[in-house]
RNA sequence: GGUGGCAUAGCUCAGCUGGAUAGAGCACCUGCCUUCUAAGCAGGCGGUCCUAGGUUCGAAUCCUAGUGCCAUCACCA
C-alpha cells in the first residue's frame, strides 16, 4: 500500500482531533533532498480550514503522527512544510512484498475494452526517413505502455498505396527505368522506387523550365506539364482497373513492402493488422449519405457535401466532392468505422500522426461524435512535433532527408567504434558483438528520440552524432550490464537471494532511496499511459539508474560482511535491473548482459 | 489575418495536479580505477524560466495582452 494513502486518513484524523476541523484533502510531495524526511505534508492549504500559524499546526500534526502512526518515525517542520521520516520497516515490508514479483509494475490482466493504435502509415513511393522513425518509435512505445497499463491493444497502420504520388514513381520507372529491379540492382525496393519519385520530380521541373522559356506562365506550366498530365491519366486508369497499370502498381508496391519490412524489423516495430488505402478509399460514402439524412451534413448546389462546424469554432469542411468522389476525410470516417466492425471490442483509437494534421483530426473526431458513435469519445490524436534538420524541414523530393536505414547503420557503427575503444568484450564471439553493437546503437537512437516530450519538435543535427554518455540509452544499458555482472558473481559465490530481510533491520540511506524510486514504477506506467508519453518512462528509468549508480559507488554490494545486508543489496540490484528491463521494453529498447 | 502548438543554463532537455534555495546531461574545470564493468561516481562553473500585467499566503506552472519560431486554415493527401 502506498504510504500517502495511509497518511492521508491519518492527517485528516489528526486535524479533526486537534483542531476539530475537516480537511477536504491533503497535499503531499516527496521531501526535497536538502531536508530530512521522505514525505512532506504541505500545511498551507489547511489554513483555509484551520486558523493559526502554519509552523505550529505542522508541529502539532507531526507529534500526533509520530505517536499514532507506526510508519512515521520522526518529523520536522520547515516553514509550512511538515517533513515526515518514514520508518525503514515500511520500506523493508514493501520491498519484501515485491522483490520476487516477476511482472512488477505491469498490469497483466487486460481490460475487456481494447484500443487500436495506428502508427507509421507511410506512402509507398519513397523510403522511410527520420520523421517516420519518430512516428514508429512513438506509436510502438505508446502501444506497449497502454498494454502495460492494462489495456488490450491492436497495433495497426494504414498504407497509402494509391494516389498521384505513386503514379509519379511508376511513370518515371516506365520511362527511365530500363527494367531496373531490386534483384538486378541490389537496391532495397523502397530505395529503388524512391529514386524514381525523385527522377519524376526532376523531369517535371525540367519540363516546366522549358515551357517557361517558351513563354508559358509558370503557374500554368506547373499544371500543364506533359509528364504530370500523363501521371494523372495513369491514376485514372488505375481507378478504372486498367490491367497494365494495376500490375505495374502491384509489382512496384511489392518491392516497397519488402523494403519496409526490412526497415521495420531493424527498428523493432510490428503490427497486428494492416489496412491499405486502396481497400479503404471508397469507404465512408455510405456514412456520408446516412449523415445527410440525419442532417449532420448538408449538400451544396453543386452536389458537394459539407459539414458546418462554425458553432464549434471551426469552419465548414467538405466531406464529399461534387463529382461524388471521396476526399481524405471521407476515407478516414469510413476507415474508423470499418475498424470497429473488424474489432468490435475497440472502444478507443490512437492516431500517431504529426502535428501538422492537428486540425484534420480535430474535425474527424468531431464528425464521428456528431454521427453518434459511442467510441468517438475515446479517440486520441497522438500528435508529435516534426523532426527538423539545422537546414530546415526534411524534403524527400529535394533529397534533404535523413534516411532511416542509413541512420540505423550509422548508429550501430558508432556503437562498434566506442565499444572497440573500450575493449571489454574479449570473450564475445563476432556474432554476439554484432548483436550488441546494434542493441547499443539502437538504444542510443530510440532513447534520444523518446526521452523528448512528444509534442515538442526535435532538431536533429546529423553532424553531431547522438550521445552515448550521460542521459542516454547506452548509459542505462551499461548500468543494466553492470548489475548483471554482479548477479553472475553473486550466483558464483552462492549469495542466498531467497532470504527475506528482517523488518527490524536498518536501511542505508541509499538503499532507502532506491526502494522509494522502485516504488514509483507502477504509477509512472499509469501516468505515461494516461498522457501517451514514453518520455515519462524514459525519465523515470534515468532517475532510477542515477540513484543506483550513486548507491553502487557508495556502498559495497558483494563486499558486505553481513550476509543479510549483502542479500538485500543483491536483491535490490536485481530488482533495479528488472525495472530497467521492463521500462526499456516499453520503449522498445533491449538490454545487454555485458557491454 | 483566424486558429493551434512551442519558448527554462552556451547546447540538448526534465520540472506530475501551483509549493521550500528551478534540476539533469553535453561542453569547460577539479578529484576518484591494486576493491562489484570509469559508457561510471563526487564536486565546480553556468539562469531576466521570452516580455509586461493579473490571480494567490506562494507562479517556470494558472489567467490576460504582447513578442518570436513552427504548423494549419484546398472539391491535396
């Protein structure tokens, strides 16, 4: 049981007995490091109910608690802050209770209602870049955190496999491809297709320039360039089901999927269900017809269908074109409904999409609510800031992107260089080393991205590589490895870790701090889930590791003469490493036995 | 112009529902490897919490106005 829960009632009781007043609530905070104590009761808010000097009130409540509550062994009052020293017994009891719990902090029984988490959702005309990495890591991690908080989770993505952008790559490949394939070039499929997307843009710009020279207005030229017109024709053919276009489309998308699969595998993310835009882009039209009948939407004279959101402070939004074709919004409405049909237990959805689409999702959610779906109350746009380079925004067409595959390779080789310099891995085989380098490199990258609050934008400077020291993934992995080393030695020297510490024992201050930090893990997971924020997990694990390293430095673990104390320290170390492991698992980061 | 987000140390970031002297890491400077892995630990240097008002016993945190950066406001996706 949480110490605050115990104290809350006792403080209220104290106030009732001493001052004959009822407190609506008690405000607690962890005692700051510079003061003696573990939990602090803030006296100021009580002044509304109890008249008097805050210091005296604090003294009186403190005396009461020390006398009446076993867990409170001492107290002191500074200004209006009542600092309570919680007894070692309490912490020892707590630790004895959780030390052998294998899934400590995780809520393993899942709720009856499920949540679907969508992330990645790339276009199939170009390779994944750093922006997708942030998206993937965030989506994956939030899905894992929701699971750990007790939710059932489906991971999904919608693949934008149709549209003019695909046709551009296809057309360029037809024209300039010379039959290139991933097989005959050795290029990854998504890279190959991406090259033709760039090739299209180049040809397109050249045509515009030529037309401008011939006296055509630049805007006009941009609309009328023959290669663009041809791409548009290709899209029409695709929509008409033209055999040649369809088979080319299938072939090139197949290349891209194979490439993506490899990237996802390297990144360590996965999906339970895939949706393809080519299957879903016609969805939603019936719903619009329905909504028209209900009066949620209205039709303009030209036949286009709209929703009026001016009452909600937004504007009017189109949901169906005048020619009856679907827009992005139509499709998203349809897809959401389809998902609930596919998985009837879904009571909420999380969309991992960049903050440039904040407005779109605001409107989408509002429409779904107006259509009366109960699950529409539980939709969340996991909006995150862009990853920008010092030079500005990344643009695929202009080649100013940090490629996902390249970056992961870079991270791994940096990890290798650092590791070789330190030279601690003599007994490792070549294969084991490769696994470790990747683990550390990816750990650095994932932690670097996930420790930042999702809604803040990230400035990524490729010139300055991601750190491996300080507040970083490798720092935490290193601490884990160090603990594993201790645990191996403890096993060799037959330290009995099954013993339970006597509740009358005294704790070293560092031991106490560690237990306090371990105690926070379960609530941190819940907080991270409620806020859709892996950053909270990252920061928590960092604090835990800082605390452990300080403990490690100050007290001897295996050198401790007292067998009971030694056992406790080994147990504490083991628990810390377990929490690191589960915390990092929620971030999609693996931990090594040695490094 | 309307709307939304962000602004904290030279740099990268924490700071939960308002609470004590605003915290980490990097960088720079000192110490600590004959003792459990120095990718570590201990310490130093470094702050107009964007600005101005307001609410409060108390504001980096809440409110208002302004400034700067980003996004968005298409019968594009």
